[in-house]
C-alpha cells in the first residue's frame, strides 16, 4: 500500500519549500519510498474528514495502511526508523541523531516561528519596530550556539541524518531575514542540504503544486 501525505493545495509560501510537508517529502525521497500527496484547501483542513487525521487541522499527515500520524517530526522519525539511510546503526549515534531532530523543532524553530509570525501579523503595528530586536536576539542566541557546535563540520554529528534534515529545513525559514549572514558555516550547511538529490526532488514536487495552482487562477 502506498503512503499518502497531505499538503497545502495553495502554498502560503509561494513555492519556497517552507511548508512542513517538505520535511516529509524530503525524508521519503531520501529513503526511496514512493508516496501520494492529497492536497487540501484551508477550508478542507478544518473539516471533520481531515480533523480525524489531524486534530489540530494542520498539515502534514501521513497514512500507511491503518497507521495515521501527524506532526512532521514524528512522521520523519517514523520514516527514519522504518527505512535505512536517515538514522545511524550505532546506538549512540542513532540517539544523537534523534536528539538533533528534537533540537531542531523544540529549541531552534520556536523563536524563528515567533519572529515569522510577528512579521506576518504585526509589522503594521506601532510596537513592531521595538519588538523586532528582541525577536532577532532570541533567534540569534540559538544560531550562535548552533554555529559554534557545527564549526567546520559537514553535518551535525558525523554523517547526514534525520537530525540534519530537520535542522536544515528549520533554518531555511530564515532565508529572507538577513540573520544568517553572520553565520557563513550555517549558510554552507543549508546549501549542502539543498544540494542533496532527495531535497531537490522534494522541492521540485512542492514547487509544482504552487505553479499548478497559480496557472489555474
């Protein structure tokens, strides 16, 4: 039975590959697992058919037979555990790769998302200019620590893993912020992730959805 994931029918990021189904697409491409994509409108995401899969009415979801999952990190971890290529075999290295997955979504991503949300919803408010330096500071505090850990290494802990997949995608949310310019090793790290054939295929597939929706307008 083919795996089915859900994704936006109309990409809010205009095909930039930032929606969280990108992480799942990338993981499936890395392990060579075929999959189908069920595209949803924003209205359909709040209807019971989808809420039965994702109680918070978001994307992505993952269906494989009777197994239904939501939350991109949980889905990528499941894929990595079921297929070779995203988690090391050695017990300690495997645990550290999973640790970096949690670090990406639990430590690095929250201040980035907070900053992005403020830009989208508050930049016309009088307090936005005063609040932005605080938001930038929270993001940069995590970038400082991540940059120091990575140093000149290619990946976070030896070979590429699901931890790198999640971290690269999280960092890509900063691509238009200007905050990465002081961290050339992180810029190079993101570029290495984007250069992977599996990433390129996942990105192209997600971009095609936006282009098709735009052409249909």
